[in-house]
C-alpha cells in the first residue's frame, strides 16, 4: 500500500500540514511520500492507492499551478476509485481545499473527510488534526485492502 501527499505551499504553512498528514499515515505503517507538486512524478500518482493534495488559497481560488496540476497531471493518471484528501492553509477565504475535493470527486475518487482548512500558520492542535487525517487515510486504505482480499 502506498500513499502520496502532494502540496503547493507559498509560505510553508501548507507544507507543514502535508508533513503532519504524512506522519499520520506513516504512524499506521503505510508507505507514504510527501512531495511538492513540482517534484511529483505521474507514475507515483498512478502507484498510490491514496492521494492527498494541498494548496494555499489565493484570491478565492487554488493557486494557478495547482489548478493546472489537478486538471492535467492528476487527470492524466486516471485516479478513479482511489482515496483522496484535500487540505490547505489560507489567509482570507480558504476555497482551494474545497475546490480540490470537488475535482477529486468529479474524477471518481472517494474523498476522506474532513477537508482540512487552516487559517494562517498551523498551531500544534491544527497539526494534530492533520496527523489525525493521515491516520484516517491509512485506516481507510487498510479497510479497502482487507475488503479486496475477502472478496477474492
């Protein structure tokens, strides 16, 4: 089982969230890679059973490079049926994670709730919430793997 946490962070806040989510996934003994969207390879997305994507919000939207990533790179990997999660930090409005989750659902992914939106720099409590999301992702991955084995 593999998970990947992909992020675009302008001030380091969304990166901190991504790392905490990755720590949560790893704490459940699931392979995870936390990577900037600039460095992610399409084959890594194809290999992953779960994909978490994070972006900060800028002018009520996800950042343009992340929008391009979602509409081109993620779409090209055909993520239908995979687990997805969305997260991000914001200063004003926080729409980017909601837009990411909507795109994931549109692509046929099962989105793990909650969609995490954190105002400014994540506090220790916020980072614990991120870690909890990572644990939830890992547990859902394990449930799916058990179900797949029992159906065989």
